[in-house]
């Protein structure tokens, strides 16, 4: 007997609404509860992330679960140094506001996940990345964002920390030289939920008006 | 009377399953039906894309709906030239396979959407992009992928064309010099649905084994 081919899903109006709620309530989380993440859930989220699109199906994403205390301490120190340098770029009220922001949940988040792009991988055979080599990194971003949405679906928050020296983080985590850091993620249960970005609530940056982002040619 | 604050959504196991189906059946589509996209749907998808995360809440995404025939013809010609050059990188069986692939739906897709990163925007005030300036482009990738998933939810397929000269496309579309092309999207109803990438089905690149993408430190 031949198995019937799988049937494409039809997404109804209830799913439309829930999906929009997911986008609206996904947040960049910096305030985490310390409760551990359920056993096996990180692996499941990474498996879902691997369903992301990638240029030439190259799948250049490499996920590194950071559990060793000394490596976490070194990443935390790198963040502190980069954040301190960044503060020098601001002056007056903007500097005061920057200094007041909590920009990473590195201390409390139970899970740290570093995500790299493997530029040495032969997968994909170069298809689609000849004129736009940055699409390799872009593929990894799609995987990161898939994991982010999947985490929120499963009740977890994700915070993307970019105030880091990417090459230093690569050295701290002892991964190959042709891997470049795309994202360092904090993952765990969020202290609170919100449908408004923290940087909007705290007066750093409002949402952009729609007429400033859509054009026609 | 004070309005109650909105309640965070709870995603049940049915949503979990549907969301995973969405990831499984999202495809990079190159075969489109020519039926027009419903009036207003592109605007709605762009509005959902604007819910993507962005570094410092900078929202540097700029969407350009390409409807003018002469501009579409020029983009099509740029693709043909880049694709022809790319073919020279392959030899033997791999070259034959490359030449047989349909790598863009530019002729049939009813909607073309070019997505740029505005590197001149002051929004976000530089937060988070000092040590990793590429996170501006990464924010735009998150918006592109949000739109892609939202399109699939609404029964549309998206194909990301990267076999283009990004600076030439910028000139063809006459947008500011500090905008860089992140993605050129074809959007429309797909000819067929599948839960398997076309590049897997046609023997270009298999899915990567899980043990090659998840590590621990």
C-alpha cells in the first residue's frame, strides 16, 4: 500500500489571530526568572530553528549551548566592557537614559545559546550567495528568529545580546575560526509579558510610522 | 473607568502543532500562479513584518513595492546576467544540475517587493550596533522572514531572490544611496505546496544532520 502524500495545512482565521498575537507579544526579554528550562526543550527549539530558510539550502547555522560557568563569566565580562565603551557615545539626557537601561539578561537567564554562521561549510554549493555573500549570515538570522518565535509559543522569552565583541566571543567559546558570531541569546521564562517593546516603554525609541517604511516604484 | 491591561496570549497544544506545520510548509517558492494578490494584503503583510525585532528598536526596514514594468524588466535582466555568471562556477554534473534549476519566479509572481536596510536612519540611536553593525541588516532579515511566514499563513508563497547585484537593484529602483538591498521578494499563490525544500527534492542539497549543528561548551 502506498502512503498518501501529506496534505498542506490550511490556516483558519483563528490561527491568523493567534499568529498575529505571537508577533505582537514576542519581546526582546532582558528580565528572566531563574527557573530551569524543561529538559529537552532547547533541543526541540533548535530542531524547529533548522526549518528556517537558507541560501542554497546551505543551513550554515551552528548553535552552541553555553553551560560552563567560566565561559559564561567571560562572556558577561565582555558585555560589561563593550557596554561601558558604548556609553561614551552618548551625552546628557541620552547618556543618563542609556545607563539606566538593562540591556542583557546574562545573569539570570538559565540558558545561553550562541549562534554562529559557518563560513567554511560547503553545503549549498555557493548557490545564491555569489553576489550577496551576506545571505549566509542572513540564513542564520532566520534560524535565530524561528527559535525566538518557537520559544515564545512554548512560553519562553529570548533576549538577543549584540553588545559583545564577536571575535572575542568566538575565542571564549573555542569554536572554529571560520565561524562568525551572529547572535548570543539569553533564554528563560520572562519576569513579565508585554505587547510593547521595552525600548518604547522606557522612551528610547518609538515605533516608526508606516508611511516611512512602505514605498512604491 | 480604567481599561484593563491586555492579557498575554496562552498558546495551546493545537497552536503548537499548527505553528510547527507553518514552519514545515513554508517554502522558497519559484513557481507562481499569476492571479493577483488580494487588495490590501501586501500592506497588511508589511504591517506584520514591522512587528519584527530590531537592534535598538531601529526598525531600519524599507519596503519597495515594484509595480512599474520597466523596472521589473531591468531587475529581470540583472538576475539573468548574474545567474549566467554564477553558472561558470560549476562544472560537469553540478553545472548541468544548476542550469536545470528554476531559481526565481520573477516572470510569473504578481507581486515584487524589494526590501532595503536604511543605514542612514537615526532611529535606535546606535544602541546595540556599535560592535556588531551588521545587526541593522539582521533586523531587516527578521522583518523579511516575518512577512514570509505571514504570507504563508494567508495562503501566499514567497521566493527570496539573491542572484542579483544589490547596488544595481538599488539604482534600478532609484532609492537613496544609504539604503542597501537585503532581499528581493517574489510573492503570489504557489503552483504547488510542499513540506520539502525544492533544492532537496531536486538533489542539490540535503538537509543537514542535527548533530552537525548543535554543540555544547
